[in-house]
């Protein structure tokens, strides 16, 4: 699709806003609808749009394989690590109330952190699956 | 929605089927908004109408966009019809006992829902009850879901990696033969 001028220009204009919207959904998920799952998918769709318009190889330069693969594991580690941190702070596993002196603030921080973990994993997995599909050549 | 499903069954052009699948997801998202389930509608629109359509198109570009002729053996047709009829009858039988949508005395509203609604925002400081339940009360479930996504990603990567490694080996073997 590299020769479609309109598509390229519009995509270039849209991608930052898609990413911004993903971040909004990510960090505003506790006030409005949204959260890690949705944000991760939206963030990945920005990459997919980029890959569709500018080619998969260009997109791979923006998000190299090692970044995507690290992200897949990192999100899960953040989520699980939050639980371990609350264990070290004399709470139950994934009990966010002990993360701070004020239980409500602790809950808030815990929810934000694990949603971030969910978002990173979902975004990386979606991008990785798309790259895996699109990077494969059809057998000639 | 019923029209889209009917079209999906009737059409043999898989490209059109994928597009109709996206339309179906979008309609489902609209239905969920009507039911006040904005979070779920959001997910349905993003995942169902967005990502899975793109992935299905990617799969189509690797394979073919025309459906194969199904086998017309009468025995299979009978077995499939039997299984579908039994499953459908069981589902309809199960739905007979369901309370009316929005019934406040439904069993689901009797246990923890009230507690979540009244105490959730206070105890977690998060106004969106869905997020509070998802991330805090049901933190283990969400951890499990994240791990499911993680496992799915690893699985796809491994499948494609092994396919590519096998092809590379074949190519190298072919080149060596060519050199000889």
C-alpha cells in the first residue's frame, strides 16, 4: 500500500492519536470504561495500521522482535510481581491495600500497576501475532 | 445480527465472511452499549471488529479466499444435524429457567453484587466498579486471563517459528544440493 498517498498521510495523522487514546483508556480505566485489555488492543492496532500502510519490515524496525517478546513476558511479570510485593509487605498475594499506608491509595496504585501489566502483555501479544501472520510469505 | 449470521452461513467467499464477522461484532458491541455494559462493548469493538478481522484477513492472504466444497456424505450430515439439534435444545431448555433481564430479584443480584456496588468505590477509590471488580476483587482471575493471553502469544510465536525453521532447513538443504 506504499503508493496510496491519501492513506499514508491520513494514517500518519491518525497513529499518534490512536496511541494517545490507548494511553487514555489505559490510565483512565478507573474512571471511565476501559482498562488494560482494551488499551493494549488499541495500542497494538496503531502498530498494525502502521504495518499495513508502510509495510511489515518498516514496522519491525519500529518495534523489533526483542522488544515485542520482552513486552509479552514483562506484562505478566509486572502483574505477578505486584502480588509478590504485597506478599513482602505482609499482605496476601495481590492484596493491594498493603502497598501504601492508606489502603484506598494502595488499592488505587495496585489496580493501575496491574492494568499496566495487562496492557503491555496484550499489546505485545497482538503485535507479535500480527507480525507472525504478516511476516510469513506465501509458499510459492 | 441474524441477517449477518445467515449471510455468513450462506456465503462461500471467505473475504466477505470475514467482513460480515466484523459487522456482526460491531452490532454486538452496539447491543452491549444498549445493555449498559460499556466496558464489554469497548472490548468487543476493539478485539472482535478490529484485531480479529485483521488477523483473519492475514490468514486469508496466506491461504485462499474461497471456501472448499463440503463433503456431501449423508451420514455426516445426519450426525452434525443431530449434535446441533441436541445442543440447541439443551441451550433453549436452560434458558427457560433464566430470570427476566433486569429482574432485581434475580439470584445474581443477591450475593456479592450489592457489596461490590456499595463498597467497591469506597474501598478501592476507583469510581468505575467494573475496573474495581476486575482488578481488585477478582485479581486472580485477571492474572489468569493475562496468562492466557501470554500463553496464546507464545504458542503462536512457537508455531510460526518452528514452521519457519523447518522451511529454512529445507531451503539450506536445497541450496546444498544445487551446489553439488
